[in-house]
C-alpha cells in the first residue's frame, strides 16, 4: 500500500535551535569542572553544597528553557 514514508521536513528554527543548543552545551561541558550526573547522583545524596546549588539552579533553568523552546521553536 506504500503508506509508510519517512519525512525530513523540519522547520529552519529547529535546526538553528539544535545548533545553538549543541554549541552552548559543548562549551559548558569544557568550562565546568564537573558532571551533572555526578552532582545529581553523587553529590545531592551526601548533601554537598555545590551539588545542592546545582540542583536548585537546574529546576528553574529547565523550566525556563522548556518555555522558550515551546514559544520560539515549536511555535505553540
């Protein structure tokens, strides 16, 4: 029936967002002397101060990032 078809039509804003996000994450991974997984799985359970600060900053940062993504990239 030939009903299965792959489609690669992605808006240009999504390509730009993925490129910019990858650059920011790559730069941050080189600048920060730690790993986010270590902070969440290793530092928070032992109540390390820098891990608690990371977790407190992660929550609003993820919320703001999701709102920006929904507004400017997805276009809801």
